[in-house]
């Protein structure tokens, strides 16, 4: 059986567009709302990245920090994150889920326990921001043995030699960080430059699905549409914040934003 | 888990950067891998380079001012009536605290890597002040990340930073203290690592920063070892080296030359911030049994909850107000080479009061924690025991807090 993540890319490719990946923080702004958001955007999204919020996030910009603090302030626990995934996966239109977060939470939960829980709640992949290669080899292997994709990250600073090694050890999907930035920074390189680097990665292994993330918004997404997949995170978190500030329903507003994003790459 | 002899502690890690197999490492985003690798290569090259060492020593001697004094606290010793108490007055150093060693070395490294911008975090403001001084000295553009709460409580150091031409970036997330300043500084570095060098203000963070900082502050114990031999003609049979521990940079620097000595001869005592007497919050991960966790790129004992969220800390001393601690102190704790305890805010204030009444010394609230422990144990020890406290910072920065807590007498 084809892995759900690979299937999502295959489906998108058949429609001649990149896969659309969204990032939302579990529990932002409440457990219920974040599940509603997932359910609502699911029709336009190919893969859902769900962040497990940490209160000392060293690689996230302001928007995602705000979302994470909001979720934590509302008392979100790791068990809630798994519950949200579990509930989401039970819905008809659910999509593959990739959890994204920082290593300390996995460490405190216990690597094996964490993976087991991922498996039982239907998580398909994991991104651990502060567990780089080669330190992540052991953990990645454990994930693979339970059919969970460990997503390796690549950045503009990754050397050619390193690129080769990381790609060799990667699973179904790799994630190219578009620029030197935390999440949600203003795009400070041209889409052309990003795609140049992206193509170098694809050349090393054309079969690997490679997504581009960081700094992608409604304005920039169309120019990157030749990639296998594109991740939008901060723009969505920002919309949740904006909606809450204006006392509007984040579910409807975020769904509109995601539909627009989808429209730009279809 | 075992300590090795004749190898500096900062070098006793495995190929992934772990001390004792589990403390330290480099838990960093992929983007920082290259700058961290570049820095690691540069540092390992330079520390073997004779002309670089000569340059370092030149600035240590002529800019920082080496050696700092080693003095007996006659009145305090007499007053307590037990062990003799000495102080290594590291606050004599240019700028008033040990942070100048690390800052100077980082500025030299930044220059030799051809970077023009340097950024750093600060809690008490000393790391920031010193980095701004070193940046000015070596012609670098400097940005300092500091918690908004700390900016308020350590104003004199902020004034100094501004005077040195550094930009202070207030950090308003989380508890608005050192932990948030370090996070924000690391975020800034992620975004600007191609042009900018980052200085971590203590022996914390990814492996290489622990090493650079420890290598820099080790100057303190190199001086002290010579000074002890001059004063006593030999190394006395019973010494206790007492130092406050926040991140742990001054403690490592104070101890590094003495780690190979038997514990029965030279005891290493680290004093953490116990926070207000009746508060549940503290900044004492080692002495109050915090669990191992990952914070700011390294595994160490960390004040955190069961879910791995970092706890808020509380201490009167901004420099010790940090939920994590250096991996090398975790290693020293678990190998039982050093003993760790804590002093409360009140203990530190009382120690400060007694010390300034009896001696011509004005230690900041950080070393006042160490003095509190010295005052506690000295009476029950005999006079052949030599207690040495690292007076690693000057109290000028604490002017406002001391005035508020102790009234007009300061």
C-alpha cells in the first residue's frame, strides 16, 4: 500500500500542481477550534502539519510563537495534541498528518512512547526542528520501523556533501527551508533563487518529494508552484490572531485564506 | 560516567558533543549547523595557534587586567571564627565581572572569521555590557538581547551598553528574563548567521559555545593557582572553592585548574539561586532535582514540567535567573566531583549586608549567593580550611534592587 504522504503528492502531481501543506498549532486558540479549523481547511489541503506548542521555540517567528503561547495558555497538553489528531483522522475528508515540534517534548514523553502514541492516533510523519542530522539518525530509524516518516530539513546553509547524506537518509518527504530565517520571516530571497536551490536538491534524488516552507504567503506562493509541495504556516497563524482580535470566527477566515492559497497554485 | 584526568573538562565530550554520554550536544535547527560547524573549526584551529594565544593573553593582561586580586577577608574570617575566608576578586576585571573574558574571546573570534556584526544575550546585563565593550574595542557592530524585566532591574548595565554604542533589543515574550533573551538571540542568529557572529553569554547552548566560554573563563583559575602557591607556598590540604552557578561560566572558570585534585583536598561547591524564601519558584536545577531536558541547544538539568515546557524561574539575581545550567556542571554533579546547593534571595541579601559591613568588597547579588554558603559553613570548620569565594561581579548594577531591599544604607 502506498504511504499516505506519498499518495498526497501523487494526487497533486496528477492535477499538475504542488501539494499544499498547512501548518497550524494544535489547540490554537482552543482544542475545539483548532480541530474545526483542520476539518474545514481539509478540503483544500493535501497534508496537514500540526505543531505541538513549546514555550521556548528557538526557530519560530512571532506569528507561530503567538499561536503556541495562546494554545499553552489555554492549557493544551501533549495528550490533547494526540486527541486532536485522532479526532481529525476519524473525519471523512481527513488528510495525512505531520506533527511538528521541538525535541524536548518528545524527550520528556520518551521517544518510544511518543512514536507509539503517534502510531495509535494516526500521525503519518514527524518534523523535529532542533534534532538535526546526523543526531536524528537513531530516532528517524525508530520512526521508520513504525511506518512514520521522519521529515529531514534542509536549508540554504546546508553544504552539498551534507545535502547528499541527509537526502540519502530521508524518508518520504524532505523539507527545504527557503531562506535564513525563523518561520514567518519576510521572504528575503527571490523565488527564483529558492527554486534554484530546490532544483539542486531534486537533482540529487528526483524521486524524493521535496516541499518548500518559511515565508510563503498568498503573494509568493504562485511563483513557487513548480515545487512538489509548499508549506504555509505563519500566514495562517496570523489570520487566526487577526480574527480573534476582530472578534471574528477564525474557522471561516482561515478557510478562506487556505482556499485562496489553493486557488493560486491550481 | 567518569571524569578523565589531564584533559580539560571542556574537551571531555564525545563526537556528538555530549559530556558523560548525555549532557550537552547540539540540538540546533538545520540552518545553524553550518555556522556552528564553521565556528567549531575556527575555534579548534585558533586555540592551537600561538599568535592567537599571544593576542588573547595580551588583551587579558592589558585590556581586562590580569591577574585580578586574591585577598584574605580577615574581618569576615574573624567574625565567623572558623575557616579562613578568601576572595578571588574577579570583579576587578575591566567592566566589573568575569563576563569580559568570554566577550573578548568572542570578539576576537568574530574578527578572525571576518564577520562585522556580533549579537549576544544577557541577564544581569554583564554579558551584554562586556560584549558591547569588546565590540567597541574591536570595531564590531553589536546587538544585545535582554528581557524587558531585566532591562528594568539592571539599568546601570543597560546605560553602559548604550554608551558603548550597542543596540539593546528588549524581549517581551514569556517571563521577559534571560531564558527569553537567549531564545530571541538564537532566533536572530538563525536569520542572520551569514553575516553575524553569536556570543552565548555563559557555558550553555550548543556544545561549541560551552567550550569557548569555558576556555575563556579558565583564566580565573590559572591566575588563582599561581596566587595560591605564592600565598601559601604550596596548595593547602583543605580548600573549598565556592562559586555561584547560573549558567555556570564563572564557576567553571574558577574550578577548571583544580578539577584533577582529589575531592578531599579541594572541594568544589556550586551555589544556585533558591529564589525568594517562601516561593515555589527558583533557578536551581542542580540542587533541587530538576529533570534532564533540552533547552537552547543542549541537554542539561532543566526546570520544567512533565510535558517538557520550561518553567518560569525566580531570583533576585538576574544573572542566576535561568532554568537551565551548563552541561559541564551536570557532568560534575553526576560524577560527584562538585557539590551543588542553593541560597535564597534573603540568604544572599544577608550575606551582602554582612560582607559589606566587614570588608571593603562590594559583590553583586550573584556572588552574594556564594558568600552566603561560605558564611553558612565557615563557623563549623577549622582555621586550616581555606574557603575561597569567587567574587565574580560588582554590585554597581544592583544599586536599585539593593536600595529597595536594604533601604538607604547602601
